[in-house]
């Protein structure tokens, strides 16, 4: 569990198990960006081949990361964008759970007897959601 390759840059202190990882990390300090976008007129440079590969999707329009949630099908150029998108589905799932609990509460006979004089079922739902 010994990280024997430590960044010598002042104030950094990051350490790595593999020397190559330290060498790549050093590019953040020395400004080296050896991977140049080949697209004419772009001129962007990157510290790693992987970052260049991700960038190239801007030019190609490739979106290999597809949301597998039923009925969604949105696709993204970067995995991190897909992960951020998936939060939408988990938030929707929590909302559906909340609505089901609200619906169950409204169907409770003691609540219905109190609210039936004043509101319709739909009004009760809208009140709970506001």
C-alpha cells in the first residue's frame, strides 16, 4: 500500500503507485500537452491520449454512452455526462415514491373523511406536491 512516487512540485504532495502516473501528473505542473487535436483549425492540446480521444467526439459527433433507462435512450460523448444525467432518473424515482406515499395517505379513510368536503382527490395531490 506504499505510494512510492511522490510529486516533487511545491505544495502538491500527490503520490502514485506507478511512475508513469507521476510523469503524466507532472504535466499539470509543467504545462506539457503533447497530444494535439488533428482537426483543422482546432488547435487544442491535451495531457493524455484519453483526453484527446474524448475531445475528438466533439468533432465526430460520436456519443457512445447511452442511457439504458426504459424510454430514455439519450446518449452522451462522455461517461461522466451520462452519470450526471442518470441522477435525473433517480430523482424522478424518489418523486414517484413520494407520490405513491401521498396517494396511499389520501386513500386512508380517516383522511378522506376530513378532506372530502373541501377538495377533490386531485386537489389533495396538488396540495401535497406544493
